[in-house]
C-alpha cells in the first residue's frame, strides 16, 4: 500500500503554506506526487465569465504551493475549481483515483475552540480514500 | 516525519488492513509503531454496580497479540498498550496520544460498527476531532 498520488486541498487561510510544507515533506519521504487543489466557493448564481475570473484571481494560492514544493524536488501540480469545496474535493479524489487526501484541520474556521473545521470534517466523512488530517 | 505512531486495534475485520498500512507508513516515514487496545467501561450509574472487565481485557490481550504478529510479518516491531478505564474509547485514545507524545494516530473509519450506512464510526470521529496530533483515517 503506497501513496502515489496525493490530493492536497488548499485555500486562502493563514496556515496554508504551513500545510503545503508538511505535505511537501510527506511527498519527499514517500515519493508521492502532489496536486494542490483550491476550490473557490461561490454561490450558484454566477456567470461563466465570473467563474473564470475567480479562478484566475485565486490561482496564486495553489501556484505558490506548487512552486515551493517543486523547489524542494517534489513533483506537484496546481489546480483551481469552482464549486462546493467538500463535494468537489471528494468527487475529484474519487473520479481521478487519488490514493490519499492530505487536509489541514482548520481552513476557513476561525473559532479557537474548534479543533476540526467543517470542510475537513465532511471530507473525512465522505472521502472514499484515506485522509490524513494534519494538525 | 511522524516519529511515534499509535494504532488503535479492536479485533475487527478491518484491523488487518489498518495495521498493515500503519507499518508501511512507519517504514516510509521512519517512525515507531505502538498498538493500543482500549477497554472502555461504562460509568456505573450507582455505586453498587460494578463491571468485571476481565473478559474484555483478555479479548484485548489476544487482539494485541494478533496485531503485533501482523505487524511483525510486515516488518515492524510494534509495542503494545492496553488501556482499561471508565469513559469513551475515542477520548481515551486521544488522551494516551497526548500523554505519551504520539505524532500520528492511524485509525480505521469503521471497526465494529455494524451500521452499514455509517460512513465513519464514533470512535474514529471522536479521535479525529479530539486528537492534538495528526490522524490518518484508513478506509475499507
């Protein structure tokens, strides 16, 4: 059982680079390739033009994660999708047969007493592959 | 990356896969493996009620032996812990991980839960939420 293809959901929260660094370390030690995925959460009533604009606007996050990983010799790609984060992460992982999802425990959540955010919680629940929850 | 890895075992069918995966992770990331079996006793409602944990402790010891052998066959020398206490298994696992400085818990999404449409069992859910270290959730 090895982890070859690893999906790493990222967002614009403050700890994302730390998460990306941990995922990079994991990949360095296991030889896995990483896909940094940013799902931009938008309400349904958005035009196609707005979607493309938002993808371009938010691209920098997953791009930066990929660049930092590549600088350490890890094979990584950057991807942006628009939609519901949980559904998108889970369906991409399943459809594209990722071996592992690495998630930070808190992204958009700001409550200090909350140990695991709602996106991580639901991905953990619904993913069909193993999930590594990093704290 | 993860120096001390804790693997809760419960004797369920899914245990074998979890132990094997934990061994692979330990070998790849250079960590030590510790298997833990929890006997979580119900808190007695009345002082006169008591609960004899012996049968569960024996089951636990056997489970730990089986798991240790699985790990050895996979190339890992694992330590074992048996924790017997009142309370909730998930909380107990999280507490042991905290007290003994484990950096990763490898746990199966569902062990003995018979409810088929339960995506994630209560112990796994509690551990994922309460543990202060990273948690790797393994699927069937």
